[in-house]
């Protein structure tokens, strides 16, 4: 009973949308839901394997396999990744996390597919504009997966809302990404397997920032 009350209190705590608070909450919630998140990561990796079809093949079928891999990536991997983002969000806000939450993107399937395609095109276009705009666009659209999977928004609506919600917070998204680099490198140095909890921590930090912005009442 006491533990339930503690969890409820912790879940209702309003986070500040900062770098430290995002990584701090991400660290605590990652370990609190570690086994389920780890299984979700493993399943996600297995699901993503076919998207690399043709990548290392040198025969005539390579272009066809590569195209099939891209199609598979958008139709299967993208909604799965959106669902995985939703699972991290549930962990970040201390909800009851279930393995099946990683497939939540399929409940808003076509919007997950279209949003992933739209974000990819926008970021790629920005990258062609001397790279920096691509980084800015990626930061501004970082909340799109949560909006599609959690709020069940349409693709264009989610992109617009992510752009709005990140007003004043895009720099924090960028700093989370920047700090993710040494965290990932350190994880690889720890017997390579350390990259798994490192990745989980980073994903939990992104989800924590979204949760903080969406509940703090200071969305710009």
C-alpha cells in the first residue's frame, strides 16, 4: 500500500523540462521498468532486421531487396518505433507499462507511417540546406512520435503540434541529443553490452522531456 502511494506521488510529480531533469527522471524510470524495456528493445531490434535487406548484398537482387527493406521500414518499423516511444513515455510518467505497449503505433497506423515519412522528408530537406536546418527541424519534430501514439493525432496535426510544443525547448532536445553521444560511447566501452542500457536511458530522457513539457503547463 505504501509503495503504491509512493508510485502515485512520484507519477503525479510535475517535471521541469530541463536537460538534468529529463536524464534524471529517465535514469530512475529506466531502472524501475528495466526488464520490460529491455524485452521491448530486443523485440524492436528483431522486428527491424528485415529493413536492412540488401544492404550487404552485391548481387543483382540487391536493389530490389533494398527497396523492399525501405518499404518494410516505413510500413512496419516506423509504427513499431512510434509504439516503442510510447512505451518509454509510459515508463517516464510511471504508468503501468506492458510489453504490448510497443505496438501502440499500430492503433494509429497510417498516421504513424505518414508522420514518419513526413518527418523524414522535412529533416532530409533541412539537411540539404547546409545541415544546420536539418538539425533544427529534427529537434522541433522530436515530439511527433509521442503525439501520434499517445494522443492519436493525425500525421500533419502531430507535426504541427510538435513544432509548437518545442518552442522554447528545442535547445533542450538538442542538448539531450548532444549528451547522448558520450553516453552511447561510454556504453560501448563497457563490454559493448553497455550500449543497451545507454540507449534505454537516452530514450527515457527524450520521453521524460516530452512528459515534462506536456504536463508543466508552460507550453509556449
